[in-house]
């Protein structure tokens, strides 16, 4: 799976652009504010039908214009799929695949797998639990369509239960209804997270062993706020009942997948609390690479990867590891500068220079 070319019209700071990519590595070099991240956003948009930067589609339209258009040719299993997205100032979004209008974003999602890797991802080990939950949720939504549904229903029920808990008069019969909903969808979320983290633990352990030159054993363990059991729906429901008085007192739901965490350790050391910055980053890199590997395994396709400003955050050894371990995936890498050492070691690909919304090929 790779993107052969892209056309942009009035997209961000690009008036008009047409460019053909390498199916291996594509490096976008350029100073700050020239359009490197914007180009990645354009690529992401045709795969996911949304931006990774904004919820408001119209922000992607070039200042002063009334619409923007992004078109890509993506090669999947030897066949060309043309996807086209048009966004208007009025908030309309038109999506076409091979010239045919489609309504649902999932019709696109089933076709192209794309992962964005940004400096934020390198903080996942030391960040708050919410960021680790988001990491897991994003991947599960991509590889398990039913997960998205379960997670959304869980969040909706949780919000309604919490709103109800703030009322003056609480009736047990009403809470029963929300508890059943939470247990039904929450148990699905917990069981999928449990399986996913188990797989990530195994793969990231192997990757981390290589990056750390065999010095560290990484372990990634699920820390659910509820319990993981065979009859999860029932046990979750009972736990909610047990804690009901606490929830009524605190006027919020104190337990459930919205409180889960992941513990990341090197040997006996909890890296979030005691890891050095370098250790935390390397573990984060291992996690991200294992996520990519897992998607490959589950989907039978090598996802396309967008690396926005990640290289400058890593030392030469890790930059080199990152680029070489991703051979076979199409890579789009933005960076303000590329060290001669890394450039010389690059496998086959293209280097582009981006300046004020214009692109030139360097190699
Ligand atoms: N809708 C828009 N219309 C026109 N220009 C825009 C629009 N949105 C953003 N820009 C401009 O595009 C420019 C390039 O942004 P971009 O984020 O792609 O830079 P970059 O090359 O990735 O820089 P950095 O190295 O700092 O990350 C910015 O100066 C920004 O103001
Ligand atoms: Mg940028």
C-alpha cells in the first residue's frame, strides 16, 4: 500500500501542487512555517477524511478561498484507488473514491491505513494516563470496527450517569439502567484493551531488546480500574453496585475504563516514575513501532507512516534504527534538517525541499 501522487488545490498554504512520491522514503526538508506539516495533513486527509490537527474542516481551506481539494492515487494490491476530498467554506465535505461519491468515512477507512507519529508520541510514557488510553483507543478503533461503537456507547452512558449523579434526588432504579449500559459496553472495551496490550507487550519487548542493544527488558502491562475476568460484564456490574454509595457521595463515576492505565517498565523499574528521559523516549519509540507492527499483522497490510518532526527528537542511533526498521512501509518524514550521516545511510527514496508552499525535488 502506498500513495503514488497527490494534488492539492487551495489547501492550507498551497495554492496548487502536484507531486509524485517514492513508494519507500519521502523526506520533506524545509525551514519553519513552509508547509511541511500541511502536506502531511493533506495526505492524512485523503486516507482518513479528517485532519489530525483540527476538528474544523474549513480551517484547511487556503485563507481567502472558498474551497479546497485534495486528490491522491493510492496503490493497494497493484490497483490504483483515487480518492478525492472537497471541502467548502459552508462546511460541506464531498468524498469520492474512483470517481464515485461515498457517504461514509468508513468506506475510505477500509482502504488506506495511515499512522501519524509526532513528538507527542515520544512523551507517552511520562504523560498522564489519558494519553496512554488514547493511544490504545486510537489503534483499536482502526483495527476493530466494533470497538469504536462500544467505546462511544460507554462514553455516552458514562456522561449521562455522571450528569444524573449531580442531581439532588438519586433513584437506584435509574442508576441500575446506567450501570447495565456501562457494564455492557465497558466490558467490551476492557476485554479488547486487555488483548491489545498483551500483544503490544510481546512485540514491543522484542523491538526494545534490539533498540537497547539487549540491555533492557521492556514490559507493558494493562492496569484496569475494574477487573479482567471471564464474566466481565457481570463482575463490572457488581463492582458498580458495590461502589454506588461512593459514587453518589462524590457525584461521579469513580471506576471503569475511563480510569484505566498502562504500566511501562524496564526490568523492575516503573519508567513513568523512575525512568530517565532517554529511557522514556526509547520505550515510547518501541511502543510506537510495535503499534505499527501490530497493525500490519492484524490488517495484512503495511500502513503508510507520517513522521512529523520526530527525527530531531532522537539521537543518531535511534534515527537510524527508526528509518531502517520501517523498511517496506511508505514513509513521509518532515524535518528542518537532515544530518549528513543519516542522509548517506538512507535507503531508496526521494528528498523534497519545501519553501513557501512550493516543492522541489532534491534527489
Ligand atoms: N488555511 C491556511 N491558509 C493559508 N496558510 C495557512 C493556512 N493554515 C496554515 N497556514 C500557514 O501555513 C504555514 C506552514 O505551516 P506548516 O505547519 O506546514 O509549517 P511547517 O513547514 O511544518 O513548519 P515547522 O517546521 O515549524 O513545523 C504557516 O505559516 C501557516 O500560517
Ligand atoms: Mg511542522
